[in-house]
């Protein structure tokens, strides 16, 4: 009899250990049973939820087929006050998982609600798309109407000027010319935005000149001057790097755009402004895509006046389209109707040397991404014969789109 009782106690201990193991999450791996045919028909998540639900009562109910019921009932009664809350917790977790899995009938209402919200959202998006399309079409109509009115005003002003030229006083003529100029300025800014690139694109391309600007950086009374500053991307870069600078432009709308970005700009003509500056008053002068707009005599004067205005050792940077790239020189150069003619790099280099600058560098910039020889590199000039035919063709068709002349005013003798 004692042997029987000992066996019952031993088996009861094993049962308690099993209950404790499951309570602590130390149950044997279920991967083997998961491979069975019956379980294999379920989703993995449902299988684990079913297993958890099957054992949620552990510690409060004696499973069928288990012997020594009296002893186990005694053990259960002794520990029930510890396990009853755990069972409630286990069942709540299973119920929550059922809802998330979508197997609980209560989740059907949630799914139906979500489906209804999705349908309503789709309907509202369709309505919004239709509204955007309508507004876009209306915008095109309004834009066409506005541009038509602008064209008529321009033609009217030109006709008035032509018809009553001798009968208008200087003030009336000046106001008329200003109105015509504003119209062309707005058009030119739109042209730049279409073909020059975004502000971010231009800023990225101009970063290569920051070291040159740093080497000539002046004081608050000796600034860098950007001629033809346009939308002000270069001035923004200089401000971010604490390089004192200001810009000038004749385009009213470009000046307005610069001021909206908090930049120091003046509406002025480059020649007139340089003429008014004291000698040796600027640390550097930059002119991005300005030289190709000037006549030969105006270009010479600009270089001469820049030399006078720069302090000794000051830097002149002039960037212009590269006509040794035939795609530029024969095509894209003429996208801007205010361009006069392309400038050859060797000519511009000779010109600044002939007018008194020293330490002149010609730098080819803004390369195309690919050439016939692979990635195009900026910096070096066009290949010289006897280079391979492929190299020369690659440069001619896909070489750098622009070049810059960087020159300095000779420093004073020590």
C-alpha cells in the first residue's frame, strides 16, 4: 500500500511540475505536432491560439483519463486561489488574439466598419482627384486668359509709343518702358525656371566655387559681388558659409525673389554699378552665365572695371556655356534668346590675361553623366590630337556643359 501511495505522490509531483512548466512558458516545442496533417491545414497563428486556449484552464480542471483524482483534487483546491486569476488572464489573452486573427465573431463588426471606412475614403479620394483635375483645367484657362491680356497690353504700349512718340514727355515714356520691361522680366524668369534647373540643382553645381570664394573672402567692408545674381542660389550658398556678399541684377522679378529669401541685392546694371565702386573695394567678383549676354565691347569693359574694383589678390569667376560641347554650342545655347554668341574657352582665357589678370585657370564644369568613354570628368580641357577618335567625339557630343575662367588681380609687391 505504501508503494501505491508513493507512486501516486510521485505522479502528482510530475503533474505539478507540468503545470508549473506550462505556466512559465516552458512547454515542449510544438514544431513536431505542427507538422501533423490536421494542424497543417490551419494557419500558424490559429494553431498557437488553439493550443493556448486548450491549456488556458491549466491548474483548475483535471483532464479526463488522469488517475489519482482525489489527490489531484486536493492539490487543485489548495492552489486554486493562486491560479484562478491566471486562468482569467489566459482566456482574455486568447479572446484578444481571436479578435485580432479574425476568427472571433466579434471581430466581424470591426472588419465591416473598416471596410466601410475604406470605401468612404476611396470615394472621397475620387472626389478629390476630380476636383484637382477641375482646378488644373481652370488654372490653364485662367493662365491663357492672363497671358492673352498681357500680350495685348504689350502690343498696346508699343503701338502708343510708336504713334505718339513725339507727343509724350520723358516721364510718360519712362513709365511705358518700365511696364514693357516688367513684362519681359517676368517672362525671362519663367524661362530660367524651365531650362536653368531648380534652385537645388543650381546650388549643387555652384558648390565647386566655394573654395575659390573662401580664398578671397573679405570683410564686411570688402565683399564679394555677384553680377547678374538671378534667383540668388549662389548668394544663398555664400551666406550659409559666412562669406560676405551681395548681388545685382536688372530683372525686377529676380530681385524680388532674392529679397524673399533674405538676400542682399540691388537692382542695377553691371557696368553702371562697377563704374561707381571705389578702386580695390571688392574681395571677389562672380558672373554666372552673364558673359554670353554681352557684346564684345561690353564684355571688355566689364573685365576692365572688375580689375579696377577688385582688391589685390582678388578673384574673378566667370562661368559660361561650353561651345566645345557641340550639343551646347549648336543647340541648347540658343534656348535663351538673349544670348548673343558662344565664347570659346581659349578666347575668354586670352581676354582676361590681355586685360591684366594673372593666375588664370580654365575649369570645365557640369559634365554629362555618361560619355562614349564612360563617366565624363569635369576639370580637364578637351582632348588634343593625336587622341583617339572616340575620345574626341565623346567630348564633342557629351563633354562638360559649361566652363569657368578663374583669374586673380596681381597681389601687391611686398
